[in-house]
C-alpha cells in the first residue's frame, strides 16, 4: 500500500534506485529536489507569517472599532436598559 502513495516516492526517489550510480552521483542528482523543497518551505513560512500578522491586525482594528462604537452605549445605563427592552 505504501508504494502507491506519495510518501514512498518522497522517501525513496526513483533516482536512488538507479543501478550503477555512485553515492556522489545520487547526491548531485537529488540536490535540486532538496533545494526546491527548501524554497517551498520558505514560501509557506512567509505566507504563515503574513496571514498571522494580517489576522492580528484585523482583530485589533475590529476591537478598536467595536469599542469606539459601543463606548457611549456602555457608559450610559439608560441606553442599555432602553435597548434591552425595545
């Protein structure tokens, strides 16, 4: 079952199974693949940081606007009772 999944191809690339290759040739053949994986990881980490920062900024803006709009309602007990029963 594991041979039909992408995990097997990830762990054991076809270039490792080629007969007649030395270890140095196999390493040279795999270098671009590892560089590509490293770049992909960097891109995902950068996107994670961007979305985390955007989410935190959006949360801060939403809280600020909510407090700005609701501040007079919280300060006045009459408004709270009036809005509660109407």
